[in-house]
């Protein structure tokens, strides 16, 4: 499919970042779904411990149970905790800034 307006925005954003491509989604949750659907069963996500509730619910109830992908929640303000949470199967470090709802 295509949308000329979205394609123009993607081209402009890619140019601003000196990138070859950019990809737009209709919402934050659609972006979360897009990146997690690139993973395989057995992969691991490290996520901030203060995420939007919809993201936490999606990771815990859909990604974990349906796709077999584990999520570890970490206080991202502590780099040592982040480093300690990395596993051999960690594929994504999911950072939300500022966090929701506490704005960490």
C-alpha cells in the first residue's frame, strides 16, 4: 500500500537524519507492535520499568504468551542494572523517554 502524504513525511525525516529510509506508523502502539513482530520466539526484550500501561500489557499478555518473547523491566536510570540485564538472546532495549506516567 502507499500514501503520498506519509511517503513525503518519511522522505523528509530520513533526509533530516541523513538516513536512506524512515518508516512512519499511525500510533506509538503500532510502532511497538511493528518492532516486536521482527523478533522470534525465545528472544528477549529489556524495557524500562515505567512504560505506558498499554505497552506493558502488550509485552506481558501478547508478546510473552503468544510469541514466547520474554521481557525484563529495568530502571533505565541505572546503567549498571541495564548492563546486568543483557542476555545472549536480548534483541531489543526498549526505552521510552520521557517515561509514562512518572516522567523518569
